[in-house]
């Protein structure tokens, strides 16, 4: 199990580094590789990220989730976004906003992440 975890962490880090210069051909090659390979794992991780982003954008576009705009800083890493998510979650817990916390706990993870990132990185109003 420990070996599987180490391989998964390695694959995630490698996939993130390679995604910066990813082209369609590379994604295709990952997706047609042996399903037990690291390359196939890259394919699945990339597509999972795409689907999560698409779902989040779709759900946030619906009226019920609209509140603010999200303006992510240029170069924001996944680790920094995860830290902001956790910080905003804990901030809500400290404020004891039970209804907000219950809604977040039951929300689609894409929506929960998006709503908390909106709190962490709101767009600045232009005058």
C-alpha cells in the first residue's frame, strides 16, 4: 500500500510538470498506453481535472451558486489553491457558520472548492 501511495504521488507530480507543455498528441499517447502504466495514469488524472473544472464552471454558472467572481492569481499552484481551500474552510468553522458549513459539506466538491476559492481570491472591483 505504501508503495502504491509513493507511485501515485510521483505520478501526480510528473503529470503536473508535463501538463505545462502538454499537447494533444501526448494526451492521446497517454490514453492509449497500457492501463497499468504511469502514462495511462497521467491520462486519467488530466481528464479528471478537466471534467472537474468543467463541472465546476457549469455549476457556478447556474444562478443558485453565483455570488462573486473568481480571479485566481497568475501562477497559482495546486498546492497553494489547496492551502487556500483549507484556510477558508477552517475560517468558516471558526466563525461557527453552521448553515454555510453544512451546505459546503454536502456540496459537490467542485462547487465547494470554487466557492471557497472565490472567498480566498475575489476579483478586485475596478473604479
